[in-house]
C-alpha cells in the first residue's frame, strides 16, 4: 500500500467557534484534581534500568487501571480522570521513557514494542497482576501492543483516539521534519508556557490540533496537562517509532473486551480510524463524542469518566453492551 503525505482529520476550529460548544465542554470533573497534593503521590520504580516516574492513587478490589499518555505527553494528561477513577479502583499513570520525568530508556531503544514491554514490566515490578489498560493517541498504540504481546496482562482495553492505523500509511520525512520543528519551538518557549496557557487566544493557537475548543480548557489544566510535557528528549524517536511500526495484521489477536473512544472532530487522527479498530478487534465497540478533538478525556472529562467506569464495571463481551446515553456522544 502506498504511503501518503498525511491522512488529515477534521480541520481545526476557528477561535470564535467556542461559543457554540456545549456546556460540558471543558467542565472540571468531580472530584476536582486541584484538591490533591500530587507531589505526595509521585513515585519512581526501576524498570529494566530506567527510573520510571508515576503516580499511584486509590484502591479497590477490582483490577487496577493503568493510564498511558500519548506522544509529547506525560502522566498529567489524565489529571481530570485520575481522582474519579480512584474513588473505585487503584489507578496508576506513568511517564513513558523519554517523557515527563522519566529519562530515555537505559538501552537507548524507543519503539512501540519496547514501550509495550516497558508497560508490562512496570506492572510486573509493582505486582499489579491483570490490569485495565487505557491509552490515548500513541499511548493507545502502546496499550494495544501490550494486549497483543502480553494477553494475560490485560483484562479490559480502552483506546482513546489511538494511533496505529493512519500512522502506518504516512510518509515519514515531512512528518519527522514537522516533529523536529515542533520540538525545537517547544524547547525554546518552555519558560513562556505558563503565559501561553493563561491567555485564551495563545492557548487556542498552541493546542488547536489537540483540542476542539482549546480556549475552553482551564488555563491551569492546559499548562499542567499539556504544555509542561512539550519538548522532551524522547519526542523525535517516539514519533519515528510510531511511523515505523505497523501492527494492523495483529490487531485481531486482541481478545479482551475493548472500548474505542474518539473525538468526532479529531484533527490529528481521523475518526475513521475508530471504525478500523472496531473492525479489526473482534470484541470491541466504539463511542464517538460530538464536537470533540483528540483528547476526549480532558475535553469532556465527566462524560469520559462515566463511560470508562461503566465499561470497566461490565462483564461479558464489549460488543454486547450498548454505550451509555450522553449529550456528548454520537454512536
């Protein structure tokens, strides 16, 4: 199959269109993540020679939930979700090697299979047993890889705007050039990130490919969750790894119940990729959120949290259960 320059998603929304957004867009989830002293929750564990940074909160009798961030991300991508999930389960969110406060891997290898092994080893080192695995963007790519490589590790899988379909057909050279420019800009403006996040128009221009209505995201969430993760050492190698790897022929090996969540207006990964994941993973169903971009868990956290917890509480095949009702959903 011929590779394409890009497989575009939805066009970014103009700055003034935020007025048309529904009331739940950008609303803070309950409990409020600001009520937690996150510095007390930070931990480190050695995973194959790499000190992996993570948070570990909550408890419960069911399988723990492990959250995996995307390209250019960090554990804070899940700030709006961790407190609610932790009311019912143990929740862990890690910084993948090369991102957040985790250095690049000790062996120097950044690859999707390598990240899959890292997540499995992370779970093994902490004695987690089976886990419910949730990944966004590249993190969804990695989460699906874990379910393929280590099927005994995953009880239920949630893919949130996951990479792995369109990326396999994308030409590398122009995307890698764009990635290098983005990384350089992020590094050069690191001291100004808080200021950029604070102003609605600069917040919009900085995150217009990531969120549908960036100016409706709270300034502190935008900064903590998305600006702080930019410019890390692992970005270029992880971007190349995402473009180099193709696991589409192995997705039918995913045998666990799988929930696929997508933003209808995702500008990074087209919503049609959700259809392909659903086609290739036998026991799966998808939920598409209206007027939502690439980070549904941060754009509409209350709806996302309800969807995820309902899915985790289910028994039996995912395809036999209907999505929950919700104003922000479109089947």
